[in-house]
């Protein structure tokens, strides 16, 4: 006959971890989105966008997490940030202005840091070294 000691404590610990996971996931999303938002605000003018009013960084924000998603990007006041990101047709110049993306470039360069931030939050929450 085989006896197991401590199985009840292990099951209780697993149940508590399972209860904390949605909260930790939400916190990890928020922390990583704030990191990306900060980097996008700092780098909005570093990829070819001209500084006219200087308000572009104020128009970059994040949403609240919904389900397993969170979005970082420009608000409706900063609609013009779409134009350099994807390119546009200039009516006065009668030509297409090529894209000068900043958001996608910053996102691609930040993927590793975003994942590191999420791992850090989950490790702290689960008390893993």
C-alpha cells in the first residue's frame, strides 16, 4: 500500500493559485501595456513624425483589459497619428505620402521587454524565483 503525505496541502495551494490567476493576468496585461505606452510616448517623434504642436505623446493611451486583451494606441483626439503610420494620399500634393511608422516599429522592438514585464508580474504573484 502506498501513502501520500501532504496531498491535501498541495491541492489547497493549487486551488489558491488558480483563484489568483485571473487577477495576475490582468495585472500583467496592465503593466506590460503601460510599458509599451511609455515607450510609444517617448518615441513618437523619433521615426520621422514632425513636432508641430508637441501634443502627440498625450494622445497615446491604453484601454482597460477586456478578457485577455488590452490595446495601446492613439485616442480619437490623435486620429492624425494614423496617417504617418500607414501612409496617405495628400490632395494638395496630388501624391501618396509613404508610411513612416512609429507605433509598429516601437512595438516590434519592445516585444521582449513586454514579455519580460509579464513574466516578472506573474513570478512575483506566484512567488516563483
